[in-house]
């Protein structure tokens, strides 16, 4: 790609909230690419991830996909795990105080992140770092100097802090440290480009650039990406909201969950999660808008591409076949996990012991709602005996065969 093509590719899907900021970042990116080419060096690009939970979902991979694009163009990518910033907790997308984690929790979560990230990133071209390496060495005087670059008013203009302030809810002083520490990360990593979501606008576009300028280095360029909606198509994807598509799942589950998103969310998923080129995305959106491609068929293409990106073509093909058999033909999936119940187990026990439901109260509620089937028939009695070879179905995608 020439420089203009690289800029178009790397700016794809970005969202700065206003066109002026976008044009400024686009111009800076072009200048930095030209300079890097003259100097014969790659750009240094990073994104940070706080290990607040042990697992990732495809919403996290929006920024990883952008990092991968930089890798494809030969640039140097740093995958930063926030082993120190997560002790505070990022307040950027929260209207209330985020719970603080212990060092043990953070370390345990961090160990799972890299393995999941390499489902997207090229392992051989990724530098893995932990920000405890430098943040743990900051002295009080260092924080005073860093904090002197900011005013309280700047923090209070942030919507989440302002909302809490107006509602007379507490805004804790330590929460202000987060943006400053993230800015220090950018400086220590000597980055040209920082990638993040729209919830990171202040941290990247204000804090990082201010702190880098304070140390006399060229401020990094912010590549800001929209937040991927969850499977409800409305709220930010979140495990706690139950609208996530986890990375640590099966191809069949990922395919089915993408198929469950509302039609209006397909554009966001195609731009932010797929490996498609700009031309392929534009063609996909044109055919949807014109009605030339039925929404169901469009979503099938989308689900296959996303599943293939994480599990490979063969697994995606199989997941698509399973989905068609199960939801369009009404057949059972080809592979159903087996469960060997204890003697004299009844339906209620099997549902809980097999992991199909979390509790007996949930099982009773689903039975009352006709949400549990035995060999295709709705179950009515939680204490019914289950014969061998019977297939128990919970909802649309969960099955076990009693052996």
C-alpha cells in the first residue's frame, strides 16, 4: 500500500465525535508514516488492556484487530497488560466506582489475556509488556509533577464524573490517577500511535498527549474506535450484562450468538470485527441497504467470517451447518455432549449436575416456561425419571444426551 492507502486502511472505522479531530489525527498519522518511511523504521503502536476479568470477548478484539492491521503493514505492536492500572480500575465507562482488585486477582487474570489475544495478533510480531514494570517505581514527587499538567475542571468535564458530581455521588481522588498513569504508559513505551475505544478519548487524546509533551517528546496519535454493541444491539458488550460473545467458547456458540444480533448491529460488526477489506465492507453494506441480500443471509455471511477469524474456515463451515440443521431444519446437532447421571437422578438433578442450568430454582422456572425439552417434547415435571439415550435441550443451543 502507498501512504494514502495505509492511512485509509488504518483510519477505517474510527470515531472521534467530530470531523475536525478526525482530520487532525489523519493528518498526523500521514506525517508520521512518511517520516517513519524516510527513517526506515516501523511505527510503535500500543493498546492497553486491564485484566479485570479472566476472559475476553469479541468486543475487546476491536482494538486488537486494529493492532493487527498495523502489524500487516510492518509496524511494531505492543500489547500492554495493565497489571498496575487495574489496581485502580478504569473509570472511563463507569457511572460509579469500579471495584478495586487485589494483586493476586490481577495476576491470575493477566495470565489468560495474552493467550486469548493471540487469536487475533501475530504472536511473532507482538511485544508483550506489563505496566507494573514502570508504574510501580513512580515516587510521590513524580505523581505531583505529572498531575501538575491537569486541572480538576478537565476531569469534571468527563461525562461519567460530571454525572456522579451532579447526582452528589462520590468521585474518589484515586480515580483521577488512572488517566495520568495511562499517559505515562504511552511515554514509557515511546509510542507513535495509541489505539483505544471512544471511552478512552480523554485518556488518549488529552492525558497521553499532554504527558508526552511534558517530557518533550512528540505526542502520540490516537486511533479511536467505537464501542462494539453486545448481542442486544444496544448496550456495550459486557459479560456482566450477559450480551457478550466470549473468545473462550465453541465455534457453534460464537456462530449462533452472531446470528442472534439485531439487523441494525450488522454494520458495526462488519466494520469492527471482521477481516474484510474496505471494499468488501462497502459492498456488504450496499447489498444490505438495497435489499439485494436478505438480512438472514447477510448475517450468515457475517457469522461465518467472524467465526472463521477465531477458529478457522473448517470450524466455521461446521458451525454454519450445525446452525442450519438446528434452527432452519429443526434437526439435532451432529455432536451432543454426553452425561452420565448418578443412580436415581431425576430431571431436576440432571439439569444442575450436567451444568445445563446454574440452580434448581432456574431449572424449575425454565420448566414452567416450557423452556426445557426431552427428546423434542416440553418437560412438565421436574422430578420425572429420564431414560437412557434421551436428549435434554435447554433453550436453543444447549444439549446433553443422557447415557
